[in-house]
């Protein structure tokens, strides 16, 4: 019995040391992985590598290093790494079928990085989400919406849907309208607005703002008011143009639009 107790104690002590060693190995390994990620980020930054590609490679390196760390811990416990590799290969098919969506997100991420429908910092509408791209990782893309909500979307869903990139072109049109009364002189209103729009900050001179007759409704004619600006200045130009329409037409004495109905009495 004494020999059995001694053997048990030695086994427990050896297992405890292995567990403590594995924990230390995990902590040190995770610290080293974080250190490598930071070093890669600094190197890519010094090389002026595109933020989209840099983030993608850093994510890929982190995944590979974490897998290597798990294999090292298993080897520390005495598990044959060749056996582990065989088990991993055997389970790969089952895992691949179970995680087919995840793998398709990975493949879509590769296409997004290399075909570049958008990059980090672009304002896009992807998979029905409108916002600024903050990160493109192995499996997902992170978008901050206009009301500053972090939204995470699978890469495959993005690539399988329409993508609208508002930042890709050098300028963007602001679409607004101006309602006139039936009695208003629309030619005078067009001339006033065409003269006022170029004075709004950040409105581009080329292409010049458009002010034309758009449609008619019960209140009178409607003018299309369309200045152009850089995407970064879109909302500033949008709001300032609305103010200009109100102020300039008000100063010129244009009447308030009213809906007109013609009621006929049957005799």
C-alpha cells in the first residue's frame, strides 16, 4: 500500500507540474503572439502597407500561431504531434462540412482583400449595412454605422450581395429639392440658387451645381438642387444647402407654397 500511495503521489505531483507548466506555456505563448502581432503592425506601418492587407495578414498570422501554441501544449503533455496531425486531418473533412459557412467567409475575405471592392476607411453599403469599414479580418468585416454602432458581417454575405462604395470616386452628388408656389417665378428661383450654391463651403466648382425643374405637384413646381462635393463633406454640404434654399428664397420674397384644389360642383 505504501508503494501504491507513493506512486499515486508521484503521479499527482508530475501531473500538477505538467498542468502548471502548460498554464505557464499558454501565458508565455499568448504574450509572444501578442508581441508578434504588434511587431508586424509596426513593420507594416513603416512599410506603408495598406491597412486592409496589413490587418488581414496579422489576423492570419495570429490564427497560425495559436494553432502552433495548442500543438506545443499537447506535445508538452506527451501527445504525439504526428498523431494530433493525423487526427486533425481525419477530422478536417467533418469540420469542413460543419463549418462550410466559416470557410466560405474565409475564401470571401481573400477575394475582398485582393480584388478590393472597398478598403478600411471607406464609406460603403454592404449586405444592407451603411457605414465606415473599420476592419477586414479572416472571416468577417467590421462596419461602424452612421449612428456609430459596431456591426460585424460575414465576408461571404458581403461578397454575395451588392456593394456600394461611396468613397471610391473623387466626388459625390447631393440630391435635394426646393418646393415653389404656383405663382413663383421658377426662372428667377433657379438663377438665385445657381448663384448661391457655389458660395457654400466645400461645394465643387467642377462639376458645377445643377438647379433644374424636377416635377410638379399640388403645391407647385419642384426644383432639383444638386451640388457636388467630396464624400468627407457630404453632410455639411447637405445641411448647408437646405439652409441656403430656405434663406435665399425667403430673402427674395418667394411666396410660401400651398396646395391648390379645384372643386367643381355638379349642376
